[in-house]
C-alpha cells in the first residue's frame, strides 16, 4: 500500500471513530505498528492530526488551515510555535 493510501485510511478511521489511543488505532486498522507509526508522523507533519498523551485526534479544519498558512506563507504576519501564536519579528 502506498504511503498516501495508508495515511488516508488512518485519517478516515479517525474521522469515524474520533480520538483513539495509538494502540487502538493500530488494532482497528489491522495494520502493523511499523506501518501505522510512520503514517501518524506524516499526518502530524501535515498538520492533519495531533498526538497528545498517547491519543491521536483530528485537528479541526480551521486550525489545519491556519497552521498550514503560517507554515508556508512568507508574508503572513504570525507564526505558531509549540501551539503559541506569535507575531513574526520583522527584523529577521
């Protein structure tokens, strides 16, 4: 299975089931942990899910959009660092 397909399957599973512990996500997916863990990491890097205290959950669409705008836009006036919204330093 391609990485993109695996990521989509896990995202869809989380969309249906809601917040899940990682072990439960692995069990429900029917896939090996060696496949699921890298997929979780990719989805986190894409700002689609969060992993907090062993539980994985979807990020709301508005938050996904804001985080990706902050990440990829050079002229957006704010950035998000560890969940804190900061005004960009103009001197950089």
